[in-house]
């Protein structure tokens, strides 16, 4: 009997430790292209990431909306008839959106801020388009919070970066509670207070009309918990939370999960998000349907899929069962023969901020002709989006330029000499006579390097950080052969604020963006520290 009991206990423990992998289902398949049932995907190239559909969101009637920004439209797909032709909703003219969300059953874009949308019938009386609502006013707490959950937020104050430099390297495990506003489908407007410390987190829920909490959701993980976001409560009253696991001592075990709870607050299902180094970035990559379907937007170089995740038993503690495969070792860049001059973090951040905040007049020669040259093998102009229509106006930020490294102090002089500014043609040969910086050119200059050090060569002048949570301002997140981000700070909700030069994420300039640390690590980014920092 004793042996039998031991066998039963062992089997139970094994079941908890090794849940059966979920059988996920592809419900929508969209090849790359500009046809009716396709999405615009700009393939990757050296020093630049691929760009695909930026967001997935779901309406109260179950309609799946996909932001196909590279084709200037939103695709609306009936989830019950997912093989039917999608409804095509063109975006407002000159829109450059980065995110899309349904809030209180209304559509909103994020484009340097919240933009409310409404349908407008075309002159033919049949087709519809999307237009920005005039006088939409300031977004409410719920709309801003929905966008913030995926990192669509304005950059933080510059002094927050300076404050981060002065903090101790050893961070306290506990952090102040974060308030989230969730326009849930099942229980109406909900206020969530999220507290997390090390491997535990708690979400306290209350109705917007009450000061008393009615539910506590407890999270316990095998490793450090990063950002936690209450995504929704379905029509049966089940809450869903996005949870990031980034173990400080085992970053290769990083994962992102959606945890489902019963109406009484017991965790009963976990959905693993299959992010890997081949995943094309989407700002909003997961959405909850009205009846609780967990939908994941999986974009790759040649196609995008909407995957209905099956989920698994959560076990005693949240854990990553199937870690993302590591980035395949590629041909390493030659370690550059470059003088590494010791730099302080203040120097690096001050120089980086100069690229983001530089105000300059777009002269006729810097702008060029209208509409300007197009890009070979790409459906876009050479001119960065943020410069379109800005001839004769003052703009902020140094433009993106494929293959370029214009030192900050030389940019204005180049404009005054009549040089063209900005080039987002990332499939053509770089043009040395154009002003601007690409991702590695920007980071090289911020680090005070005279030469342009590529993302492949950055490992030769940096030290890889074993603990991603030890990142400090002036460090970087580097994906060799693809893209590099200059780390600024951890946000209050434990996302990462970075500065980058990007043809897509920054509308073609140097800017700050906020991302989930876990999603970056799973996509192959490596936390590194320049050898010239800290002496």
C-alpha cells in the first residue's frame, strides 16, 4: 500500500510539473500582400526588423479587428465566419497608427495619442471608411489604460531617466501598486490595483462605482513576475490577466502567459503565448473575446495568423513550460577596432536625448520634392512619415536614415548645406549623402563612438548581462543583425522605456517607446552593457 500511495503522489506531482501542451487552433490565416484577404508585411533586412500588422482587438459582437497599418487599413473579420472575406476599413488619410483597441465597443487608434474613430459611408453608399472623430477630446481613464496595457503611452518625463541613473543597482523586490482601469464586458467598468513583489502578485478588483474590493486574484510563479495587466472579464464573469515571467537568474526561461480565473478568483487555466525570435513585432498581440476566447496575433515574415489558444492546467505555480527557442547563432560581426572611451551614464543619456528633442527647420532641400522618390520593392516613400507635409516647418527629432550615422553636432550643419534628411528605404543600398541615423548608428553615437558599430558587432564592445533586471540607463537591448534599443528606465508597471531609431515604430525618427521586457527577450533581444560605461 505504501508503494502504491507513493506512486500516486509521484504521478500527481508529475502532472503538475509537466502539463500537456495546448492544442492551439489557427482560425484566421492572412498571407503577406495588399489584397483583400492579406496583410502588409515589410520583410526584415540587415539592421532593421520586419514590420507586420500592429494590433488585434475584438468587438463586443466578436468581430476581430486587425490593424493592417502597412496597407493603411483595418480588417474586420467575423469570428464565426472567419474564412469569409474581411471587411476592409481604410484608415484616415495620413494616419500613422501604432495600436488599435476596442473600448466600450468603440474603435480607437493610438498615433502619438488616442484617436477616436467612427465609420463613414463612402459616396457609393456601400463601402465604409474610418475617420477620426472631430473634437474627440481627451481620452478617459479607461481608454488610456487599455492602450497603456500594451505600452502605448506618451514618453515619461525626462527627469525620470535622470532619477533612474541615481538609483541603487539593487532594486527593492516590492514596488508601489499600479492602478488599472478596465472596461470589462462581463462586469462593466472595473478598477484594478496590481501589486507585485518577486515571484508573487495580487490583483484587487472593485467596481468603478464602489470603494470596496469584491475580488482578489492571487499569482504565484516559479521565477520573478514582471508586468501584470488585467485584460478583461468575459461575459460569464471570468477575469483574464497577462502575466510576464522573467527570472532574474534564468532569463532563458522568460515567458508570457494569460491566466484565467473563475468568477470566485481561483486560477483555472493558463495560456502560453508562443513568441519566439522569428515573431514579427505587434504592439497588441493578444485579445480576449466576449465569451473568453484567447486570441493571439502571430505574425511572421510571410504571413499573419490569428490563433485561438487552447490553454492548460496552471499547476501550483505559474511557470514557463515551453521557453522560446534561443536566437540562432548567426555570422558574428567582426569586433571593431574602435577606441572605447569611458563614458558616464549622464553623458550617454544627455546625448541620446539630444537626438530625440532636436528641433530643426525642414528646408526645401532637406525635404526634397513632392511626393518624393519611392523605395524599390517597398510600398512607401523614401521620406520618413513624420516629415511628410512638413516642408518649411519646425519638427522634433533626428530622422531615421538607413545605414547612416550623422553625429548630432553635424546634423544642423548638414541641413544648412542643403543635404537631404531621412531615408526609410531599407531594401536599397544605403546612401551616404543623406542625413540621419539608423538604430545602431544612433546607439554608436550615444555611446560616444566615432565609427558606426553594427548590431552584429555590438557584442564585441559590450558585456552581456545575466540578469535583465539589472539594466540601467545607457545599457542596450540588442538583437544581432536586426535592431538595437537604448535602455532608458523601467516604468512603474515594470515595462521598459527605450530610445530607438526606427523607420516603423518611430514614424521614421529617433523616439522613445515602451515595451514588455519579456516579449523583447523572447524575440531574441539580449541585455548588454557598453564596456566604456562605469569605467
